C-alpha cells in the first residue's frame, strides 16, 4: 500500500509543482474545471506517494493541456521533466 509523503522537502516540492501547473495553465482563472482536477492529482501525489499511475496520468493531462492551448510545447516539456525529477526525488 502506498504511504503519504512525510518528508517536508518532498511535500514542498510537490505543492510547488501543482501550484506552478495551475499558474502556467490558467493564470487568469478562466478554466473553472482545471483547479479541481489538479487538486485531485495533488491529493494523489501527497497521500499515495510512489504511484506510477499518477505520473502517467499527469503526463497525459499535460499533453491534453498543450493540445488545448493552455500550455505551450515548451511549458509542457518543462513540466514533464519536473515530473521525472519528482519521481527521482521521491515526491511522485
């Protein structure tokens, strides 16, 4: 069974990732359904650390945001690289 994150640095890194994702994809808060979806991903990352499924779903979500025009290709790539880093550093 997956455990919640306990390391304060990992919790801070995960929260920063999701805060940055919201700020990049919806700076004007014009997408009312975006934040609840991102918060669901945040909950999974914070409470079920190490789930590869969450990383894969987030990667697909990033692609969807890019296709919809909410993220540029560069932003999507940078956020995807941060996902890989999060996995390597134990917060995802």
